[in-house]
C-alpha cells in the first residue's frame, strides 16, 4: 500500500490554497464541500473564485506566496503553474508537518486527493496513488452506477439507531444484525423512498434481536482457487467479508487472504508433508467449537475443497455436530493451472479423458492404478506429486507410457510467480531439479502438453522449455484523481 487511505475532518478548519486559477477553484470547491474555511493566496482570482469571494465564502490574500500564507492552516493545497513556487509550498508545509497536496506533482505531496463518490454520510474514495488519474475516474464512474444515492439515507438511519443497538445487543451480535438491516427489507424500504416504514421496521428488528438472543454460528467451506484472487467466485467474496474467524491453509495466497475482513481473527491451520500445524481432527473440532460459540467461521482452502481438499471429511464432522454450513466451490487447481499454463486438459486430437490423482496417499505412499494412468489418449494430472516425481515418472514408463510422452510441472500457477517446466516424461525429474521448483506445484502428463508452445498466454516469469529457456513476456504522474 503506497498511501494510507484516511478521511480528514476539516469542517470549520482553516485551509490554505495557493493559486488562483481554474484548477485551484476545483480544489476550493472540494474543500468547501467538506466544510473547510478556505483562504486563497494568489495575485489574481479566476471568475469562479472571484464570485465566491464576493459572496463572502472564501478569503483572499492578494499577492505572491509567502510563508505567512501557511499560518494556522490545517491543510495546504498548491495549485500554481510555477513548479518552483509549488516546491517551496511543499517544503515549508512539510517542515511544519502540515498535510500538503501539490496538483499534478505526486513527488511534492504528502497526500493525494482521490476520485470521490459522495453519498454522504457514505463517501467512497478511489486512488491509484497518482499513477493513473484517468483510471481512478473510470472506476469512480462505475461505482457511481453501483451505489444508489439513497445509500446516504440508509447510513443516516443506521447512525440514529447505532447507540440503541450498542446498548441492546452484545458485541458479537451487532455485525450480523446490521448486515441483515443493510441486506434485507429495511434497506429496500429506504431505497424505495419509504423512510417512515423503514424506521418502524428497524425498530421491530432491534426489539426482536434483543429478545431472541444471539444467532447460531455457521461454517463457510470456501474454495479459494489456485491462487489468483481474480478467480474467486462472487459467493466466495461475499462470505469472506462476513466471517468472524478465518481458518486458512498454506495454499491460500496472501493476496486472497487480504480480501477477508480485516478485523476477522485469522488462524493458520496449514498442513504440509511431514509437518502439520494442526491435525485434521483438531481442525474439525475447532470449527465445531467456534460455530457453537456463535462465530461465523470461514474455512478457506486452496483450489476446490472437494478435490483432494478433505472438504468432505470436514463437512461430515460439522453435520454430525449439528453445525450449519455452506459450501462454495472454487476453481480447482487442475483447471486453473492448466488454463494458465496453456495446456488444455482435453482436446479432440490428443485426449478424450482426464484423470486427477494425488501424489501421496493417506499412508504417505504412492500406490496408484498405474495401468489405468498409462492408458493412451488421456491426460493425467497429479496433485502433490513433486516430491515423488522420480517414482511417478518411472512407474508410468514401466507400465507402458512412452518415455518421450510430454509432461509439465507448474509452480505457483495463476500467480505472478508462475513457472513452468516442460520435458519428456523420462527427462522431467532432471529438468525440474535443475530449475529448483518448489511446492505448490501440479504435474500434467499427456500429449496435450505439446500444445503449450502454441497456446501459452500467461508468461509472468522465465519459462524453461525442453531445450531452451524462453524469456519473460511483458505510464503521467498526477497528485489529484478527484
């Protein structure tokens, strides 16, 4: 995060704007909307600023900038067309630890004005850190269409009931209560303009919640996909924002974990070969215990929870304990990895079936149906097969698969760190060792791997091909995006 997003209360505070042109006028308008007392320092004022001065809505210090212009200011904006003046304003303001924005010059800024969607008291701010103001404005335009003006009225209604809800409900029950308010009939009444009915409905909801007691807990078993947050489902994102506790494993990427509620408790329960932070039975018991205490528990698992994710075992435990649960599938690793590696799992000319297997079984062995895996015209995808790659390739060859069958190992698939090693089945272990690949990886074996050279589209890192390594395939500053 390049900038800390904050909202400043400048109502009634003196703010200094240096510059009297049209750009300065836009910043003055923004400050005045937030209730600031604005003083403009400039030799002359443009027409909009002159009109505000004649109406007594701003003050004017006629003349060039001097340090006196910053006296008593709570916030400073420099909007002149002279960079040396703007630099002087920035230097003096920073020396006095005053927040300063220099229009179209991020290097001189201590804060940036974002693009704003105003539904007061709801305010949405969008910033690109000055990298692309046009993009920020496009995002604002999209948000404008998604956030109705009546959201401000809904927030105002909630503000009037906030203290009463705090007194009537215990802390764990407040968030679920407000979620039901904002996503249910009360919100719909506000959106349709029936404010009096909405207020009465909120009164009834609060009385019912106070007498009924806390809501029972629930578990959300959610597939996080292969690592790229763009591949999450809408349902996954919604539940990730609702959960009070997050139980996550080592295959959930940091970028996805960041999309969970910031105030949610996070518990790492990852399991790696020969090293389990928490045994599966302990995870099951923890989910039951948390749910019975009234918590909403997010069990976040890499890939799809029902494909080598032990999701079935976890749900069995919840059902036996009478815990409510939901299951949200994710993009399973086989599909996500293959797509981003440019390897279709089936193809009319190469493979009419696809088999998914795990590289180690419950007892740690690799006792697979080798005859079934070595059949022609099928694709074999091996989860957790990196550590046993030598044995995997030897057994497939021993049971009839051609030594020159193309195969691939994909590391950190769908993420910027993705790497792909392709080679013949016989040569794959050596090439993977030379490349130094580390888990998480997926092994793909079959004639479809031949298509990678033609169909590869996602190349964030150097790719090691059978014979040679291919290289990796691969903007105005502004200080205001408002």
